[in-house]
């Protein structure tokens, strides 16, 4: 089962890591890390949820993963001194600590964390591979339900999770047309498993029923 970074390194070290930088608040839809940028810092996510996205050569975006509280973001670019391989976007209001690369590397070395962090990174690569397979082979309903499920389970506030993404953004991230996404959402809205959020995006009431319905229509 996938573990958070906090679970991997332990709450004591996690608290020490938080203390290396002050907390900052980032609003929904803000870019926390940008694909291709150098690894100048690591983002420690204290609360909120984020989207990990990959942008292709023609500007198309794919949703690789969703991350919630207790995660480090952008640590690989710092550990291997390579440009960032993906972007990270706030899916809701997030509280973060921006830890400079030298401070993070000194902390990792001083606490013997390199091996567990690399093992954790391998698990995340495997998770992203599974998401890519889903995007390449599953129906639009299954892909959309999977994306919404990952967003719901990473969200800070439940029940009634607000997904602050438009249908156009969701369609781009799962590789489908906006009309196809609208068609998939229609029966879920009719069953009141979700509704349009007045603040923008979708308000999810029953993700389990959405997932079951998506699987049953394959």
C-alpha cells in the first residue's frame, strides 16, 4: 500500500523537517512546482491536496498522481540535481513549507534518509505507471472516476469534497473530449452523487457510487 513521506520517515523527523522553513499558504490552482525548472527547493505539504501533471510537447497535460498532506514534492529533482520532471498544482488551498535544496540535502544526509526516500520514489514511479496504463486503456468513465477518486481521497475536507477543476481541465488531464466528460458526469449528477460547485468545479457527495457505476458501464 502507498505510504506518505511522513509515514516513511516518521513523525519526529517530519516535524523537524517542517521546522526548516516557515509555513506558507498557496491558493487553489496555483503552481507549486513547474516542469523543467531546476530543483532549487522541496515543497513539504502540510495540508491540502495537489495534482502532479505532465505536459507533452504539444501542450497537452496528463494527470499522473494526486498528493495529500504528509508528502514531499519535488525532492527527486533535488536529490539527482536534474530538472523537474512534472508540474505540481494546488487542487485546493494548501499550507506548504518551501525547504531550500542545501538544507534538505543536509537533513537527508544527517538522518540517513537517502535509501528510504529512493525506495519511496520507486513506489511513486510504479503508481504513475499504473495511472498511465489506466489513461491509455480504460473508458472515459473509468478514467474520470479514477481521477476524481484520487482527488477525493487526497482532499483535506470531507465529506462533500469540492474539486476545483473545470470539466475542460478534467478532460485534458484524462485525455478525453469535454463532451465525453460531460456525458460521463450526467448520470452521476442525476443520481446526486455529485453536483456543480457554486464556487467552480464539482462537489463530490458519493465517490464510491461513482466508481461502481463507472466499472459497471465498461
